């Protein structure tokens, strides 16, 4: 299925109803925009997607490393889910 939406002058767009329903995206939910070599991917942010990011004792470089690892995990899951 392919849908086309328009971006407003404020940089906003509407996620088509069919996709919102299919992927359980509701008003107020957060989504993650992921920049990949193939283009942008939009992923619904789960409530626990940031779990571990605010653990005491982690310095900035540890947080960045953790965020990078999480991003790679998401990309790998997408590749396997989408046979990319």
C-alpha cells in the first residue's frame, strides 16, 4: 500500500488513517523518524523505547553509545521484518 501526504509550511504531515489503525498509532503517541541509507522510516515509539537511557552512573558518551546500539537494533529489526 502506498499513500501520499503533503507537508505543511510548518513541516507537519498526516499519517494516513489506514496506517494509524494498522500500526496502533493514536493521538498523543510519539513516533520515531529514522534516517536510513534507503530513506526515512517512521516507527511507533513504545513506552519502553528509552528504557535505560537515564540510568545513574552513565556519562554522556555511555548514553550516546547506548542510543547508537538501540538505533542499530531497530534498523536490524526493520531489515529482517522488511526483507531489506
